[in-house]
């Protein structure tokens, strides 16, 4: 056991990141309460944890109040892929905003430390590159991505107001594109789309000409950043960028996936979605300095592990 045993609530714990976080917390010797309404998450992601006496699963929608007794809360509940969060945009805003209010109200009542999974999307289509935490962002408040971007911005506002007004201990992480095993195969995100398309020998769909950039972090690296931030001194509230600064074009990613899978897939051009950011790269100087954290897994290794996961899943 690495730390004293804590009771930790993970909202969105049956999702991609949440399931890895639950696993890590159990491995570190904690008691984990996983709350999820299974909107985008799945029981398959946590099936291997059921039966562990220190793991509890609660079906619950965070837009409704929740009464529990825990020491720490990781608030991850929210659909993360544009295809999912745009399917019911009103519910997306409710999840971010009402979900944050309820989890902050819970944290306040029981004096728990609380972590928010914020996002690089608070920077919108950025005019500052790479993005530092003091950049205030360029978000279209009425576009199709706004339910997510503005919902997450408002959640950050709530976190800092509960911190200032009620003295809550908060930890706000701005997460950049992350990939790895247990991404949803049809959630429309680029890494899962490209890998599944390649493994099925279908054409790879480049939106626009593929010259837009992203920076991809492997999930294990990100979870290490979550744990370090949660365990950091109380005056480290964030917001703090967590992501991999290695930036690439989406076309380069497609080529890497083709090479690593050995697929014969062609690249096909599809229209670029509205408000799709042209470039994105985290400046992680703050995470390096305050948390001693930086990503360790190279893209090729991370892609190999993700490809193996999807290959096993598609053959199952
Ligand atoms: P995911 O869709 O796999 O997981 C989200 C989980 O939240 C799912 O299990 C879903 O069922 C659950 N959920 C959604 N609405 C809920 C509600 N109202 N009540 C209870 N549970 C609800 O996505 P993910 O990639 O694991 O993302 C987790 C968090 O990290 C999200 O808050 C997301 O915004 C944030 N994030 C992720 C990335 C990334 O690249 N994966 C980047 C930035 C931010
Ligand atoms: N809340 C919750 N669990 C708790 C305490 C509060 O879900 O243990 C929710 C409840 O819905 C409340 C919200 O958190 O409305 C905000 O709580 P707060 O105490 O900040 O404000 P209130 O609305 O109670 O005045
Ligand atoms: N994208 C793509 N083909 C796909 C899915 C996504 O070219 O099949 C592009 C998308 O337009 C965006 C980038 O890949 O420029 C990352 O998309 P994703 O949905 O993964 O994340 P986000 O846009 O939220 O960063």
C-alpha cells in the first residue's frame, strides 16, 4: 500500500479515463466508489473490478444530488467525444454545470478534496500556441462545441468560486487529447476511429486536409498526472495543463496508424467539422514544476498498446 487508505469517489468511473483511474486507485490501496449513469461508459470497462471488496459501483446521474461519505472526489462524469457530447447538448451542459454544483455541494458538506477533469477545449480554437494556463481562450459560445466547452468553463468558475467562497480544496486539470485501451470504438475520436478503420481494412477518414494538429497523451501518463495533482499541496489548485506536448498533424497520425497496423487502408478526405480547432499543444511547464510530472510513453509504444486492445476486441 503506497498511501493511507482513503475512500475515493470517481464520477464517470466506467468511462475510458475513469476506469483506468479506478484501477490505479485500487492498486494504490484505496476504497473506490465508482458513480456512472453509463451514458458513454460501459460495464465492460470495469467488469474486472467487480468482486474486489474495495470497489463499489453506483448507477447514478450526477445532475441529481448524491449523498455519500468520502475523503476525495474525482469528477470525470461527462461525455468527452464530440460525437457523444453533441448528441444531447443540453444534457452535456447540465452534466458539466449541475454535476459540478452537486459534487461541489457534496465536497463542501463532507470537507472532501475535489478534482475536476477540465479540458483543453476551454482554450477553444486558440490564438496562443502552445497553450499556457493563463491564456483565456477563444471559444464560440453558440457553436456546436459550446455545450462542452462552455459547460467545462462554467464548471471551472464554480470550482474557483467554491474555493474562494467556501474554502474548498480544489484541483483543476486541463486535459489534452488522451488515448489508450478502453476508448469507445465508435465514439468518433480520431485515435479510435483511425485504428478501427485500419484494422477493418476500411478507408481512413481525414477531416479537412489533415493539416490540423493535436498532441496525444497515453492514458497511463495522464493518470499519473491526476494522482500527483490530487496529492499535491493544498495551495496547488490548478488549473494545470496535463497532456503530451508532442504535436503532430492528423495526417501524420493517420500515417503512423497505417504503418503500425500494417493496414492497406487509403486516406479519404471528409468535411472538417464546424469550429474544429486548427492546432493544439499543451505547455506543461507548470505540471513539470509543481508536480514533477511529464509524459513518458512514446507515441509509437502507446499506439501499439492501443492497437493490441482494439485488435483483441474486434476479434472477440
Ligand atoms: P468517457 O465518455 O469515456 O467517460 C465519461 C463517463 O462519464 C462515462 O462513463 C459516462 O457514462 C459518464 N457520464 C456521462 N454523463 C454522466 C452523468 N450525467 N452522470 C454520471 N455519469 C455520467 O470520456 P473520457 O475520455 O473518459 O473522459 C472523462 C473526463 O475527462 C470527461 O470529463 C472529459 O471531459 C475529460 N477529458 C477527457 C479527454 C480525453 O482526451 N479523453 C480530454 C479532455 C477532457
Ligand atoms: N449536494 C449533494 N450532496 C451533498 C450536499 C449537496 O448532492 O451531500 C448538492 C445539492 O443538490 C445542493 C448542491 O449540491 O443543491 C449545492 O450544495 P450547496 O451546499 O453549495 O448549496 P445549496 O443548494 O444546498 O444551498
Ligand atoms: N478527425 C479526423 N478523422 C476522424 C476523427 C477526427 O480527421 O475520423 C480529426 C478532427 O476533425 C480533429 C482531430 O481529428 O481535428 C481530433 O478529433 P477528436 O474528435 O479526436 O478530438 P478533438 O477535436 O476534441 O480534439
